[in-house]
C-alpha cells in the first residue's frame, strides 16, 4: 500500500489484514513518492492507495515548498493538488513498470480531490447535487489543473466546471460572488476551496440586503488564513470579503446552500461509505453548525432513528450514494457526504471523498470498514478470502471504544489549529472543548 506509515489509517488497515490472516503488505511511504526517491512494488502485487494527509513533511513536499506550513495555515492548496497529481503519476508509472495492479484509478482520485470536477461529474450523471452558482466570468477564469507528465493527464476536465473562481479574479472575487448571487436570487451559498477537505476553507454564506454573514472554521489573521476547530461567524462584510479573496487564488467552488434536516436539535448529514458499489458503513453527523465535520464538534447521531425518520425516502438516498459511487468505477470505495432536506423527501450529495473510509470502530455486517474492503476484494476474486469475523450480527453498530462506545474518533487534520487539542481527539471531547457560541435559531440549517 501507499500511505503515511505512522498514520492510523495505515495501522488500522494493517490490523485488518493481519486479522484476516493475510500476509503483511509492503508499505510505500508517501514521503518517498513525494520526495522523488526510488521505490518499487512486488511484481504481481495489488496496490492500495491511502491518504497522504496529516503529515506536515509530505504536505510540504507535495506543495513544493521550502518550509512546512505554519500550524493550521491554509496555504498552497492548488500547489498541493498539482504535487499530489504528480505523486499519483509516479505511483501509476511504478506499478506499470513493476507489473503491479493499482486497486484505485489515480485519475479518479484526482477528480475526487477537485470539488468542481467531482460536482460536474456527478451532475452530468444525474446524481442529486446542489446547483453551482452560474457565473460566466468564473467559468472563464478557471485555470485547469492539468498535468501531462508521464504521458498521463490526471487533471483532465470533463466539460467546464462551473462555479469555480480562480486566481486572476481574486481581487474581485467577493464582488463577483455577491453580484452572481443577486443575479440568480440566491441568499445562501456554500463557498468551498476546490482542493480542500475537512471543511478547510469552507464558508456558509448568507446575504440579506446590505448585510452578510459567513459561518466558517477559517480564522482570519493578519498574517494569513488558518483552520480552527472553533466555528465562528463573521458579520463584517470586509472580513468575509477578505477571506474569500485570500482563498480565491486556490480555486473556489460555490454551491447553493442545501437546507439540511434537523434532528434532535442539531443539523445532520451522513457519511456513507460505499464499498464495491454498495452503501455500507454509515455515520450520522450531527452538529450545531452548518458544517457537520466531526472534528468541528459534530457528534455521531443515532443511525437507526434517522433511518426510521427518513422512512420511505431512505432507499432513494442510498440509491443516490450508489449512483455517486458508480461515477467512480475505478475506486473500490468512496465516502459520500449525503444531506437530507427538511421533511426527508429531498436529498443531495455534498461531496464524494476518495479516502472517506476512516471510520474507526464502526461495524457493518460485523466488519469494520477495512475488513469489509478486504472481504469485497476477495469476493471480486482479487485477494484470498479473509476469515469472517466472529461478531456478525447484520446490524451496524459501534464496537465499544474504551469507556465511550458512543464516540467516533474524529480526525483532526494536521493543518487544524485548535489551541490545546492538536492530535486526533474524540468528537465528544472536541464538542465540549470547542463548541461555538453560534447556534441555529431553528432546527436544521434552514
Ligand atoms: N451545498 C451545501 N449545502 C449545505 N451544506 C453543505 C453544502 N455543501 C457542504 N455542506 C456541509 O459542509 C460540510 C463540508 O462540506 P464538504 O463538501 O463535505 O467539504 P469537506 O471536504 O470540507 O468535508 C459538510 O458537513 C456538509 O454538511
Ligand atoms: Mg466532507
């Protein structure tokens, strides 16, 4: 596998491999790939690609920067994306040279790390997604993330992604955004960095006449933008404009705000891990903020209760998750962020993640996310059949994790700055330590 060897993603996958009685995989560090150092794969091997995230040195190498980013700083997302594409190309070339088979199509990973292209692909396939802000000037400003090294174009764009703001228009980005919102009559949008994850550079923006408000985990500092664990609300237009214009050179993706259903006094959405085309491990993420990411204080909600509340609408939403995954047939698993609207009748997909499978201690049909992937691989005839785990109950449940069987361990990206909490912490711990004073006036984020 290719991964960051010290990261728990790799540890948990190796644990699952061991538990299945399979031989320990050879791990190629992303650091080696990103540094341009030589590496190889055993002939005939299957290669799993895992996240390069949560490693400041790998991040520095992928950005091609001289210095690591300052703690929490939002910097060089576009450079990172180019570097990641180059690293993926090295992995693909090496696999071809050594006669190894990639389990993931790197070109699909490249699309999944570009929210505009991912959205365009889902939309073209008729998958329910929030509409993007139709801004002609933004379309023409798109600088395509094309790389052609190694004879491969991982950055190729299908169609023209709309709703993307690129560098040249950065200075006027906020004004253009407001004008475009006015033109189409939208008062609420989600502004996202194209290559961001974990809510990095995501703003939930509302305008009303001359007033505006942005809810975000972005901290606007004199010396830059930083990810914070504290979700805050900016109400001064100059602050919102400053954030948008500083983010714009990294590429922005702007969508209409899809009102999310409220449940138990919180706004919810779901992370649905689709393995081998079938929706499997599912987590309800419940938050007091419009962003439900667990490291921002989101907590796990009651899946059975949500499913019951969704009633007849549940299966259509699962079909959408499967349809979203089907847009990425070369990806053995994807993590789909699914939103239900108030009343459950409508749903939309916020994004699809290439590495959305870090769901520690969550069982589905008695298997955790990694064991389930190994089983799916075996069924596909690509790997030896792993032994079935002893605890198979059909229903999804959490394995007791220490004293808090009800907590999912949230993954705080290394680039989040958060006062005292810097590593992976439990969602519950984050919730109490970092709860924002901002609370929605009504249930959900209508
Ligand atoms: N169009 C939208 N309308 C309402 N909420 C959204 C929308 N897009 C994203 N969100 C919320 O914002 C959060 C982060 O957005 P997402 O697209 O998943 O990016 P990230 O890669 O940062 O996780 C999610 O929790 C999701 O619920
Ligand atoms: Mg997400």
